[in-house]
């Protein structure tokens, strides 16, 4: 898989998690643990995207 294809996939997953988090926050009685897990996964994806972009620059 090319670096750009990998970045595209990660960015799509990041966007999907963003939407899922937004929907969960609007739901009454949202599970705080689930919300925290979604945010953690989103942050991991953001870090992975940044790492790949940084490596491709060097």
C-alpha cells in the first residue's frame, strides 16, 4: 500500500470516528467509557497520520 493510500485510509477512519463521537455526544445517556474509547482511538489515528506525514517529509 502506498503512503498516500495509507494516509487516505487513516484520514477516512479518523473522520468516521469524528462523526461517531459527535453522534454519541448528542445521545442522551451516552456511555462515558465508550465516548472516551472513541476519543482515544481518534487521537491514536491522528498521531499515526502525523507520524506518517513526518516520515514522508524526511
